[in-house]
């Protein structure tokens, strides 16, 4: 489901602190939310409730690990599609139904749907992109990684 942009006051100072802290990693521990909450000066249940609320708001679209498919012997590819406004919801549902799809975002550009495909092999990327093209009747533009960049995301406090 597409969401409207968040109003500027949708996030309080604690939400912003949580978002910034989570960009740096998440504890590997028997009770990781308790450890993260303690580091943030929160109770475990409050941190979990706030993360749930951030998802419901649309401030975050997922909460979970990011795996480097290439480092694990797999493959990934940035993809984009030009989707007519009237068909965006239908196409988004079809695209997101593929387990290889991650990070699907709408952009204000001719190529208005951008997503990442991650698979065990380059052939898996091709198969997934080809299947999306067959299902939607639209071209999936493929942009394989030439060089990796890390862009640190921070929310102003």
C-alpha cells in the first residue's frame, strides 16, 4: 500500500534517536531488544512498541537484518520500472509477491518504481526479473552493481 509522506512532526526526539541508533547495527544477544533499549535509555517493551509504531507510520518499511547477498556467494541487482499511475498498486503487489524483491520504493521520476532483487545466482536475478516482466507486461530495467557505496542515513535530532 502506498503511503503519503510523513508530516515533519510525525517523529519525536526518541523516535529519531532510535532510527539513528539502529543504522549502526543491532545487538546479537539472547535478548537483543533489551540490550538495544538499555543503550537508548528505554525499557525493552517501549522500544518494541516504538519500532512497531514506526512501521505503522511508514517511517520504516522493514525491520530486520540486511544481508550482503554477493558476500555470501549470491547476487543482487537494482531494478527500475516505468509504471503508469493507474496501475501502480497492481504492479507493486505483483512485484512484491516475489521473495527475491527487497527495498521497493516509489520515486518521482519516469522510472517510478525501484527495487532490489537478491538471489542465490545471477540466473536467479534474470529469472525473477523476467517473471516480473511477464506478469506485469512492463520492462524491468536492470542496473547491476559496479561499485559499492555506503550512505549513512541519519535523521536530524
